[in-house]
């Protein structure tokens, strides 16, 4: 049965479910909430259609045909027989008889996804659900040979236009023109095969940084050692599990040889070294005369070329172009502010700013919808940054077993301009972005944000919550339970998700680096709840002020009391300035004015965080920070009123330089976004 025939019926009758499934994640098929058509199962479709007999045989060899005979919600990217003939020829084999059972298992799982996706739900980047081989399928759009607009997968195959969106009882069939393949090579090996980035790869090897990109999995970690944990947050009864694996990953942002030549006239490794010296002698003048500053010492971490290459690489596997900034812009008013995330690089004590351009006012010559690195374009500066390309040429491999790389249209560098201008801003980070393991292990932004789980749900139908055993996260020491709560677009959470501490908790973690030395405010955004507790906060081992009480909202008598005004939009500039000054003097700020939540699951109306007394930011400390030193926060429970069920919420962190927070001393208003 072809889904086109049901297009308008589905939109009007089942739109809520369709929207839900676009970002869904489930471990097991569920018999509820899926389309039901009078027709065949996916298994029958494959068996009875002679054009897919090869793939049917693959599925049989993989012992997965019974799975496709049961009710569920799957997407099957079924390659045609012609596609398999090309695949066999490419591998130098004659037929399926030359494949092992393991080969068939990998092939079957590569083409099956445990959620239903119509082509209209496939946006550029990657599918939001991994295939059954735990790899993400890259999505792009182009024309086929008949000029039909089609969806391309992994850049080599496309969904056959005449057969797309064909519904069966337990899912959607999306026949494809080629067999989908995923690389089993590590990131450096994948990069080596692309001649268009030969100069950057040569620099990667010459600096010795290539050796650090072969980490993949900690085989000593065993999720079975950690039982499921049940907890209650306010009225929400949830469960969390330890991550399935402990994987390591990397993401590189690579200028092609042609970009280096066209923009800078660079064609040799030594010329690239000279460009690196031009940048990093200014940023690190103390090393300009050191022994590390020599073309013969490229492996020294202080060497300019070493720094140049290291700054182009993240120690996390960003699964796709659409994951570089908050997925689906959840909870962000994109007409007011561009969605932004910050990630640390392999150059110690540095970060990159990633930004999706949505605010047309400051687009300039750039393209709305594109993603940029280290961009600042406003009334004061017009720094375009480097644009991240969505994909690369189809003849080259982009993703590896432990990461991927992206083309960029200019180099990225921790230059004086980056340090002193682009990063001289309020650095706001969702807590889930601080720990790279959450992105690498497919934890961050998983699941369907529009649905509430049943009490103490163990099916993970709409997504999973995770807790992290001590030692799982780098630079984190934790007693108690440290939990990632999956996104809900109607929770009081920036980007929809949050992290929580439960039990008799005591956690210490390294905070992200600041770009330059000076006075900085460290703020934390959270939602007040009467069921939350009290904790003492420490910065670099020193207690900061009185314990933080998460049961107190901004309209409490100890803060604003009856002076609290929710709808600040009618305030004059003078009144806003006074409101902000009073809050700042007490160590608080309203919540993000560019963030919002829906009013209830499946809601259509929204509430801005800055208008709520329970969603705000607190100043944890104002301290002098050295950018070349690691700095740590410690949060320790000092409350017993909830017994051993103490809760502490960590939503987002802000690192704010004095150039930003200090403007209120002059009677100005700090940007409320």
C-alpha cells in the first residue's frame, strides 16, 4: 500500500503521532502508536517481491525475518537485486553464497531502523535514530536521473522515487538503489583515503596527533554491572540505566587542499606551518622563542602547527551535521537568537563556538540555516566564521567507526580575534554538552521530546534516561547518582534535557575553559521545585557563599517577594535595569529570555523562561580565572529533609566575563537572551 494515497488522511488524523516518531528511540518494538493498514508485513513484502529477493535472502541468513513478521514500527531501506549485483562485483564475490553469516547480519541491520520515517521526515544531516547496526545513516537531498527530488542516503544510494514511502503493517518500505555500507575503519584511516584533504592529513601525521585518534571502546566497561535505578523528580517517576557501552570518538573539521590554496596560497606542509606560526605566535607569545617553536619539533604540543591541527578536532563523535547545534532547535526562540553550542577541542583549554544561523537580522551575506564555527555577526562585529559543509563527495567516506570529519570553508583557529572578540561573550552550555561521552555514546538529545513516559517506564519507548557510574565521565568524580534526563519539550529545561543528582550526592567536575584571564561569573540555570534539596557549592576546593536552596523561587521573600513581575515586557528600560540590578545584587538573573517550553505534553502554546519565577540563573561564584589552568566545581548535598532522595538539578552553565556582567554597574542592561 502506498503512503501517498493516505497523505492527507495521515496529516489530519495522525499528525501528532507522526511528529512524535521523527525523533523517537525505542529498544523494543511496541504494538501501540503505529500506523495500521490492511496489507502485508515487511517480511511478506520482501519475500513476495522478486526485485528484493537478494535482500530477503540476506535477512533470512541473518535470522531476522521473524522480527519483520511481527508488529512494530520499522523503516526498511531495501536494496534492489541490481544493487546487490553491483555490491557483489565491488567486493569481488559472485553471490550471497560468498558472504558469511556475520556479513549478512551486518547488512540486514544496516538497512533496518527501529522507527518509521517517511521521506518528508528525513532532514539533512543524519536520521535521528541509528540503524540496527548502531550506525547513523546520513541524509541529503538531490535529483535522480529523471530529475525527481529524492532522498540520498550515505551519499551513494537514493530512495527510489516511484517506490518511496510504501507502507506495510509494521512499518515503511524505502527501496534504495545501492547497498548501504558503513566503514569499520578508524577516523585517521578514513581521512587518509581522501586526496582532497591530503595536506591536513599530512599535518595530522607530522604532528603525531594521528596516534591519539585510534581510541574506540573501553572493553573493561560492562553495563551489566550496574542495575536500573528508579527515582522521582517532583511528580515524575522515572528510571535510568547505565550506558550500554563506553566508546570514545572524535570529530574533525577539515579545510580542503583547494581551500588552503585559494584563501592562503598554501600548498606545502611548511607553508601551513608558517601560517600556524602567524596565528599562534600572537596567541601564545611566551612560546614563540621556545624549543617547541621549530619545524623540526612538530610533535611538541606547544608547536604552532600542532596547535593548529589540534584546534580543528573535538574529542567527541558528533553524529551528523544536524547534531552540531541543539537538535531541532528544541526550546530556543530562533527568531531572537541563533542556537549555539560550545565544545572543547584537542588544543588544551580551548573551545569552539558552533552556531546555526536563524536570525535574519544578522545574516549578512551568510546563509540562513547553515552552521558556523566561531562566528560573531552583530552591531559591533562582522566576523563570519567558518561554515561547516553538510557533506562531502560521494566517492569518499566521511564517517568512521570512532568519528567523522566535515569540510569547512575556512580554517578555524584560536586566534587573538577568536579569543578576544568571538569568545568575549556569555558562554552558555547545556550541561549535556560539557561531557563529551554523552554525544559519543548516543545519549544526548535521544528520544522523543513530545511524550511523557509511563511511571517507572522500562520499555524506553520514547527514549532513555541514563546514569553514569563513577569513572565513566572524564574529569568527574561522583558519589550518588548523576543522571541525564532525556529531552521533554514541555519541561522547564534549556534544550529540553537536564542533568540531576540524587541520593547523598557529592560531585566534582572540571568546568569548560575560559578564553582569557580575568574576572568571570560562573552561573547555573535550573528550575526550582519544592521537592529539591540544598547543596554547598565549591570552586577549586573553596566553598562559595551559603548553601544553594533549590526549593526557593524568585518570588520568595528572601529574593524579590511581592516585587516579582512575571511579564516584564511592559517594563520601561529603567525598570528593567532596576529589576536586573536587584536580582544581580542578590546573586540571581531571570531565566533565558530566548528559551521556552511548551505548556504540557503535545501543547501548542509556550512559556518563556524569563517570565517564570521558578526558572532562573544563580551566580555560583565570581572569581579570577586563569585560562591555562583547569578549574573545578564541587556540589555536595547538605540537606536531609528528603531523606536519601535529595535532588539537585543542573540545566545549563554560563561563563560570563566582566565585559558582559559588568555593564549593569553602569546602569545598562545585560542581554537577557
